[in-house]
């Protein structure tokens, strides 16, 4: 689900920046947080996937003109069950009427269209406001209500600049007072409200709860207000976070549980293998020595990263030394502990992922598929695992020297990613319970084979038919009642060097992720205790199934034809009617399949009179230039 923050005429860039950073800190990875323009609000189908719409601080009058075409849509979204967060000018705009600086040169007065607070937003509460200036800014104290944080409490140091009050809020139906000013001209005036709007909710703040107290301009406002918070600034900053968290909970958002990551730097990774192929890792070490030098650790400097390969026996002391060196080093080095004897690290070294169990599950999955034990190396038998990494995909496809030395095929897997990658400029969020891996190969691979193992009886039992594909690279779940939700994505990168084709297939798949995300585990109805999902068995099933399909792909000389029927059976789009907006004028087309040569989406215009620019009756669409909005039934230009 998306959290959308308005970015258009009238917005304060400082308020926008802090709103984005605050919401991303609190809501990732449960929600994506991104900006939306007034044009998109008026023309795009944003409401279907929107969990919250936020209107930051700035200037109310430009909002009035910029959102003229969007007001009815915004109001309908909230009244239909949506959530709205208004900050300062955004809060004024959500009132029935604005009365601001009446009698001054800055006077603004008039009705407003949203009317989420069915009353008057009146300001400024404190004097001295000037446009484009901090001269009227100050740090204020609020008395937070019990309904906001569980008890009445004074919150100090919050940033204020030009905000108002919600007049007679306590007597307005459907309104809950969240906080009041406590000082001077503002004493006992209402500074924050939660409004029931139809089936939805609007939380409005006249102050700026998004501004960190430890950064400018809040620091200067605190100093100028005479508040002595120097020794307790961290405590008051924590109170600010509590205010925002509780506001989001009132809006119905689910904040992610804290993740116990020991460091925001990558942790050491372990290079392991099944016992039968441990010599492959030794061969890799010898290759590294030839191209660098025989040292401990072996140092490899590559295009994007520097790697240290440690060959000494594993010990907790080794891991502690590596982490200590990372904390004192300004450059991030990727450390790899090489376990070349075919033995995985002890369980306490990889508490989030049981490597021994994974290898056991992989062996079982290989036997179920009759994968020959005589083959020298099969998918998933060499594993590079890290509890915390930057990105499994970036680490492989942006370090060509590393790829020269790595054994093939190699599985790189992580429990947490700090900067996972999606298609194009998208990022892949790293929620708890998400299986995140990249598979390194040296033969061109078809894109869409990772979905099939998710449907295996080893993973979902009888409920595998609930997993489907969305063109070109997404994995979806079909929910009870017929809805669909994204649970994963696939990314393929290829590079050509010296006649060799290197392929890195990346996948992120929600396996055990908790609500509000959708994951494989949630597709199993309550009471079916015989179907138990684990990260290790899911990984093993994907590797063994992909291995089986890979052999079929090679035997068919790289043709996708053996997989076409299965692909079409398991995607979401057969005979789907959509509006194609990438042509002028837009036309209604029906999806009929994909092309065998490049996997383009093949569509047929509903109008018999329409011909493509090449004179053909069908229109083939590339994934790179088009975006498929499944919920809205639109194919539009990718931005």
C-alpha cells in the first residue's frame, strides 16, 4: 500500500522533506512512501492503493487552486474509508473555513472544499509570522490528551510557524481533541484534532510534528523561545516521535515491529557449500590468490565494493573483530567468511536462517525431482548468506571481478537488505519474513520461473494455485473474495564480457511477512496445521524446481515454448480488457498472451478498425516503457 505526500504549488520544501523522512522512518517496510503531484491526484487511479494521503505545511491559497480538480476525489477517498494527514497549511485547508491574520496585510479568509474539520481554522495563534522567514517561528508546548498517548502529558519544544487553532473543536460532532496549546496567547486553544469523516479519518495538526527537534530550524526556534531543553533534547525528540506514531495509529496504519538488526552496516557473509562440492570453494580461493595476493584476508577491490575473504576457521571472536573494524572504518568493506570444508556455520552465527536445515531441505527437494546426484553442482548447493547486506543483486551485478572468481551457479541470500533493488529505479522493501536472494548463472535465463516453485506442494500444499504472475515481473497472491495483492518481484540483469554471458536473477518474496503485508503464510487458512511454511524449505524448493526447469530450458536450446502454456495458466491477465493510454487517442485492448521471442505483452484492439503503427492487427508492449496498473485496468507510460 502507498502513503502519498502531496508535492505541488504551495508546499514548503522543508516541510515536505521532513514529512517524507518521518513517514519513511516510521512506516517502511510496511508501506511505500512517495510524493504525488496535483496532476496525478486529478488523473491517476491513486486511491485504490492509498493507505494515507498527507498534505504538508506551506501555503493554503496555492493549494486551493492547484487541487481544484482533485478536491472531490480526495473527499470521496476519505469518506469512503481513507486516511488523511494535514500539517499546518494542510490542516487549514482541511477545515470548513479559514480565518487567517484577519485585518493584516496577509489576511486570508474563505470556505474550503474538503471540510474534514467542520469548523473554522483560525490563526495565527502566536504573532510575528512572515512569509519566507523564521521570525515568527517558535517552539511550543502542547498538552497531549489521554486519547492521543494514553495519559495527559505536556510535550515541549515542538516547532510552530504560522499555525492556527481548531475553533470549538470540543463541541464539533465527530471530532476528538488530541492536544492544546499551553502558553501565552494560545493557552487552551486546540492544536490537533482527529475527525471522523464518513468511514474515514483525518488527523490535523496546526503545528509541525514532522520537524526533528535536533535539527534546524527547530533548534533555533527552541533557542529563541527560551526553552531550556539542552540536557533533555533527546527525551523531547522521543516524545515527538510518540506523537507522530500515535497519529498514524489513529489513522489506521500498522507500524512495523522493530527489527533487531545489530548494525546498519552490512554484517559478515558466509560462503558455504554442501560437503560433496567443497573443493569448488577451495578452487575459488586459489583463483582469488592468483589475481591478488596470498594474504589473510584476501583483498579484492572491485568496481563498486571492496571484499575481504577470510579463510581462517570460524569463531565468534573473528566476527566480533570484523564488526569492530567496520565501526571504526569510514569505508564499508564487505567481509566474507569462507567455509571451505563443506560445513555450515554454527546455528548461533546465523540465528535468522538455519543453513544446515536449508541444505537438508534442498537434498529432499532434489530427490523428489530425481535430479541426478552425478551432476557436479546443482542450483543452491553453494550459498553466500548474510544476515544484513546492502543488496544481493547490486553486490553481484556491479562487481565484475567478483563474478570472475565466484563458482557458478551461486545463491546469494539475505535476511535483511539495506538497499534492495526492484525494476528500473524502484527499490525493494525489506520486511521481516521476506525471502531475498539472487542467483548467479552463466547462461541466459527466462524471466518468469520463480513463481512456479511457490505453488509446489512442498511450500503451500493444496493452496499453491493462489500464487499468480503479473506481467512483466511481479508475483501476486489471489485472496479470499477474489482480490489480489503483490507478494514478490523478480529482477534479471545480464552482462556480456569476453563472450561470456553473466546472469543475476534477483527475487524478493514475502514468505512469513506479517500483516499489513501479504505473504505466502497468509494464504493457508486457519486450521490447516499440516501445511507449515519455512524460509529454508521455500528456498530449497525454489532452487530444486528452478534446476529442473533449467535443464529443460537448456535441452530446448533456450526456447521459452515449453513453458508458455504453464505461464499463461498461472498469470492474471488471460483475456483481460484494459485501456491502453500509451497511444493517442487511448484504445481498449484485450490481452491475448506474450511473444515467444522477447516476452512482450501481446494485445488486440477491441476496435476492428485500429491498426498498429506497423500495420499489424495486434499491439506488442515492452516492459521497460509501460506500466501495468492492474487495479485500474490501465497500461500507461512508465514514469
